[in-house]
C-alpha cells in the first residue's frame, strides 16, 4: 500500500514554525475582531462595517480576486437595535447590564417605573389562580416568569410561549440560568428581558426602565467574497465560509463574539492566507465567503445563494466554520451523518495525523451558514469545536479568555480534507 501523503507535508515548510506563525496570525485576527473598536460587529455605530473594512484589507493583502469589481456584496434588511440608553433598576437599585440581565432586541423604547407580578407554575396551571392573576390590569405591569419546578414537556412549551406576552403586559422578565442575547428584525410593543435567577430580579416588586430602541427598516450590510484561481480546474470551486457579524451593543455594553465568530473568521482568513502563499495547492478555485447577517437569521448566506456570483452547481464542496476557538473535546461535523464518504475521509485524516480527540458526525441542522447551500443541493459541512469555555452570546465571549486550544489542528484537518476533495480521494 502506498503511504498517504498530506498537504501540510507537501508544502515543504518546517511544520512547527509554520503552525506557530499560523496560530499567531489567527490570534491577531481574533484580538482585532473582538476588540471594543469593532462594537460587537453588529448594526450599531457601524460595527459590521468596521469588521468588513478589516476583512477587506486582509483579502486585498492576500491578493484574492473579486468576482466583480470588489469583494463586497451589498444587500439590505430590517434590524432593531439598542444603541444608546439601556438602564434598568430593580426595587430602586440600578442593575449591571449584560451581567445580571439583557434587554432582548425586539424590545421597544420604554421609560418609567412599573409593578412586577410573579407568574409561577402554581398560578399558570390553576384556573382560579390564573383568573385572579390576570384580573388586574397587566397593561401597566411587568410579568416575572419563573418556571421553577417545570419538568413536563408540555408545561415547558406553555412557559416558552410566555415570551410572546399573551397577557398583554407592559413587559416580560424571564428568569434563567444563563443570559443568551439575540438579534431581531422587528419591534414588539412591550419590553422583554432575560434575568439571572440569583440576581436582584428574582425578588423584584418594581422595575424602572430607561431604554431606547432604534429600528432601521432598511439597513445596508455586506458579504465579502474573494478567491484564489485554481491551477487545474479553475471553473470548479471549493468554498470556505464563516460569518463575521455578531450581536453588537446593548446600551453601554458590547458583545465581543470572540468564539462566535471571530474564531471562524480567523480560520477563514488563515486558509485564505495559506492558499495565497501556496497557489500550487489550489487545484480547484478556492473561494472565501465572509457573511454578514448570520445572527439575524442566516441572512448573508441566504442572500448569496439567491444571488450567486457563479453557478452553485460548480461548487464541489462547501465548508462552513463557526465557533473555532476551543477543541478540547474535538469537533462536530454537521451533515457528517449525511455525506458518509467525505466524513469518513475526514476521520481517516484525523486518525492518521493524530490531530483531534474526536471527529463527531451530526445530521442536518439549520443553525449556521452552510444551511442554504445544503438546501440548494450543494454538498456542505458545518464544523464547530467542542469543549473548553462555555461563553456564548454573552459579554463573556472575550478575546482574553479564548484559548484557541486546537485551532492549528482543525486548520490542518481542513487543509488536508480540501486536498482530498481536489484529488477525489473519497
């Protein structure tokens, strides 16, 4: 049997020196994109545009080719933001935003002090108690939703429905164990907050808000797309993608998004850097897509597949990278359970090079930018790392605490997998 050769060896580079330089570059990218200057890469104070300018500069420095006159692909979408004032007090005491609570970005502007009524399982599933609870005018009060003791699946679904404010209260506070921020393309007619159970919110009788939202009906953002021309089959493409947008700011605090997804963008740029320096490795044309709007509902990738810059049928494989910052427990490969041959090839590469603890298959999901490619019959994987820090969609997903544990090993795995795609080894 002929011994398998790997791209990382064929480059003729001293491996240890190469990997350290690559990891240093990735760290620089993460530190830049997750910095306060980038404003959380959202849609306040041009956060997304600051990030796009940086990515553009990297594409240009690598000599990537645009498909048109430039790398940007512009489009518009509605977005609600909380760019300026977000102040919340409980029982007269000002609370720390981001640490003890978040105002969910579908909230409207609101200023005033309101009574808080606690809604528990005991009340919600007792008709007499629920009637008494709703007898008062809730339009002038906040409901504090406490699902303590709820284990039944149907009961959980009822509680989950309360975030839509069926009782038409002035606002809704949902107690939770972890704060997870979101994005919204619409504005509700009430204020909606998540608050930690063990915070002051847990004993709230009054809440005072001074919150200002800004709804932008038609916000213009941009994907960035560049490529290295293939040396053998230039009209066939391998696509690498990662979203660069994140959650922006909530008043005075910003969501850094180091793992989600400065790390994925760092992987995308690291791969672009490699192919720009080793064009002989690009047998097919290597395309690098940096998407905006992922946090609003995969809008950037959806727009791209509806307005492709070359035929989707010419894509041999699409590899999407999101949450690349750890790897202690290996990686998960979404669609790995669907595309058996390429997934098993990736496992073989991993086993041969002793890279990661586990390469785990998963079925189809619509949770990242691979999805619309897959829905348009493009073979695609979405890869994310497992283990390590648990910060996600919160203020703690910071560059200072992102370890990039197995970033270099994931990088080597993807490079060699892309080589196998080019060589039809599966």
